[in-house]
DNA sequence: GATTGACCTTACCCCAAGGGTAAAGGTTAT
DNA sequence: ATAACCTTTACCCTTGGGGTAAGGTCAATC
C-alpha cells in the first residue's frame, strides 16, 4: 500500500492531481489508515497509471473517465473505444489545422516587419485595419 | 456613442467580453450616461477592434494588451512588436508539433483496433501497459 | 523524552476568458 | 400601460490543477 506521495512518484502524477481525481469521482476514494492518510492498493495505482497514459495521449479527464470505464468493462465492444479515439483524432486534426492557419498568417505579416528602431510596423498595421 | 450591445455588434466581441476587458484593465472604463449605461466613443471602439484582431491572430489578452500599448506608443520600435510576434510564432510551432506527435501515435494505435463487438482492444492495451 | 524535518489532512484562493443566470431597473414603441 | 428589449451588478461555473495556510502525524536523531 503506497502513500499518496509514493503513488504520485510511481505514476508520474502530482499529489494534488491524485486528490483532485478522487474529488471529481475519476477514481474511487482510497482506504484510509487510522490517521486518515490515504493508502493506494495496486488496483488504484493501476487506474492512476491508466489515467496518466490517457492524459499523455491527449484526452481530457472526462474522456479518461470514459476510457477507464471501458477498460474495466468486460462487456465492452472495441467499437466504443475506437469511437472515442476517432473523435479525438478529428478534434486534434481540426485544432492543428486551425493553428496552422493562424501560424501561416502571423508568419506572413511578421516577415514584413523590419524589426528595427523605427515605429513603422506592418504587424501593428495588420491589427488596426 | 455606441451602447455596449452596439459596440459588441460592430466589433464582433460579446457584451460579456467587453465588460471583462474593462474589468481587467485591458481597456479603460467608458463614460457612462446618467442611467449608468456604458457608452463607447470611437477611440474605444478602435481599441476593441484592435483587440479582436489580435485575439483572432492567436494572442492572449495579456499579449493583446502589450500590442495595444505598442500600437498607441509613438516612440515604439517595430523591433519590440516583432519580438512579441516571433515569440508567438515559436509558441504556435511548438504546440503544433506536440499535437502532431500526439496525433500520430493516437492514429497508429487506433488503426490497429478492429472497432467491432469484441472486447479485445489495442487502444485500451496501449494505455494499460 | 524532545525536537526536527518530512509527510499528511482539509480548506481556501488563484489562473484564462469569459458563459449563464438572477434580480433589479431603464428605454422604446405600440 | 404594457410588451419587448436593453442595461446594471453580482454570483456561480468551466479545466486541471497550483499555491498556501493551519494543523495533525511519523520516523529519526540528539
């Protein structure tokens, strides 16, 4: 049974995050020792590992929760999992595309700026219209 | 002199945003009529337009503030403006790159999932480790 | 036995950039 | 006068925690 700081260390999460996940019901409350300290059995450590992985993969906590539920559901169909993943892929693609558009236009106007001591500035001009 | 909803309409901002910008000191407080309604002179409308443009270009409010200050500073050097823009470009490039990495690995593991009625799922497996 | 440092607890405020809603009051047109 | 719409302040909500305070606990050293 690991203490919360040990759980944080092995999972790569912060102590604060772990408490937070408990508070929002992402993981269930761990058992407490007589001094009210939280202690994490293997099953919870595994869940925390799982959440860390999904977070690293770009999912938010709500999605992590859904994935965690599916991971523990023996009756699941992989189609349900794949749907969540495909949705995230679409979302990522859209976000990337939008940022690429922003980047391109910002680069374009920035290139035209001399970047010297004079006040004349095409970047500012682009925003003034 | 435009009312706040008229100001919102012409700038493309929301009423809520305009009040928010005032509250955080991004724009100065507009004059009020005897009934305490805010009224926006041309100068403020121009500032709001400017902020909308910078926001659309991907800058956050703090950066918008800095750019707005520079836009009104006759003593500015375009180098200062360009520095902010270049910084944002770097930031965008880094974010895009990171998301592309995420996207690539997510696509890779997702492709391996059959997405059928069986429980077997390489996506879940990737998160369990 | 006492102290020290590291750990734990709850509870509160904070970030960005507003959205939503309520309660109250003002304006405009019919 | 009444409806429809506008404005005001004020408060709570969002995401994913970070920071900090005040207090309790534990293990080790003196």
